[in-house]
C-alpha cells in the first residue's frame, strides 16, 4: 500500500503512514466501503451489549481481527461469534478488493488509448493487451467503459438537421459540391463481418454465407455522420439490424456480440465527428468550404410527371456540364 520504500504514506489517500489501523479504520479512500459494513458490525455488537462506537481504536481492531478473547470475556454464544466473524471477514475482504481495484485502476488516458487501439485495428483483445502491457480482461473492460462513455454523449455529436437554417446549410453544401438540389444527407450500407452469435445465429447469416450486421451510414456534405443511432439499434432479424456509422468498408471481423458491435461502431462515428469538428486531418474527407447560406432555387419541371421524364430533367438540368 506504500508508494515505495522511501515514502511510507498510503498509496490510496496519501495522508497518513500506512499500517493495519489506517487500512481498516482510517483510510479516507476506503471510507464508503468501510462504513457500510462497520454499521452492521456496530448494530450487531450493540445488540449483544457491546458498545462498539465507545471502544478505543485498539479495542475495535481486536474485535475485528480476533474475537476469541472478547468472546470468552463476554461469554458470547457460538452463534453470536459466528455472526460477528462473518461480518468482520466480509469487511476485510471488501477492503482488500477495493484497495486492489484502486491500486490497479487505469487512468482515463490509458483507457482511451486502449480503446482507440482497438477501434483502429479491430485486433484480438488479447493481442492488444500483449502489445500495450495489459491482460485481456483489462482491455475488454477499458473498451467497454470508453464505448459506453461515448454513446452516452452521442446526442451532442450526432444530430440530424432540424431547423430551417441547418437544412438550408446542408442543401447548399451538397449543391455547391455536386450540383444536386434539396439533398440533406448521403446514405449507404455495408455488411460488417462478425463472429457468429450463440443466440439467434441464423438471423445474422447473410446471402454470402457469413455472419454480419447490416450497417447504414448517413452523412452530410462535410462527411459528418448526421443520423442519430437508435436507442435500440439491434433487432431480431438480419435485414433490419442496423447502425448509423461513417465507415463503409469493413477491414476485419468483429469478434463481439452483435449488441456490442453496434455500440463500438456508434463510438467510432462519434469520434469521427469529433475529429472533423476539431479539424483533424482525415484522408477520406474532402476539404470543402461552403459559405452559401441561401437555399438553392430549383426550376419547376412542367413536363410529364412520371419517373422517367423527371429523372431525365434532373440529369439534364443539374448534371449537364456543357450548360
């Protein structure tokens, strides 16, 4: 529990010299874990005529670590002794577990680096752990925690344009780039290979005879994902199992349950939007600068109102480079 041999202070609270008394009764970092069980011990001993709160520190430690002398002195029944020992053992166990978790806890930066490595490579958790010096369980926990943290703030970074100004901006942006009017987003789909799930396996077998999730991406003219992930993006049938993400070409098989696959790609979409917002260089995003803030006026089509004539009118008016 010490930082090193030259620093006797507690590694958890860094306030006092570490010893058994500090660990069991005084360390502030363990206060929440300690108080909950100490309250049960106090109540139990009070019912037996022992006022635990009025005892000295050494007497409290004696009651927790070795109850035998007190049991003989107070003539406690075997049932009472067993009851108290169960509580004191639980206290010591919970304190040790809490201390271990705090001493081995990863910093936020370490967890983010682990998650980013997984997002970028899609490698086995074990391989990532071996590369970065962590065990597989730690990597899995870090990826899960970072993914959940990103999904919790998805509404701040993935938004569909709602007000008229946002919609006009989207339409102007697409028209400036592609000369196509009234467009709010580009959509595409792809199959992302996954490990066959143990439950409802047939629902995830696609026409190419491998397991996958059908992923749909919707982005704006700047390449930002602008469709919110559904609260329940996972459905029971393969055809409707979808998630809004930006990447459209899978380069690895995701070895996770389908529900986690959805959340991981959602996290990637959020990170993609954050990168664009902060002007991070991206190889697959064009440098576009759109200043037009008025909606494009589309000339009315007064010909025959069928699909063929309307399609020819759009191609002639908006995509004829000679006009």
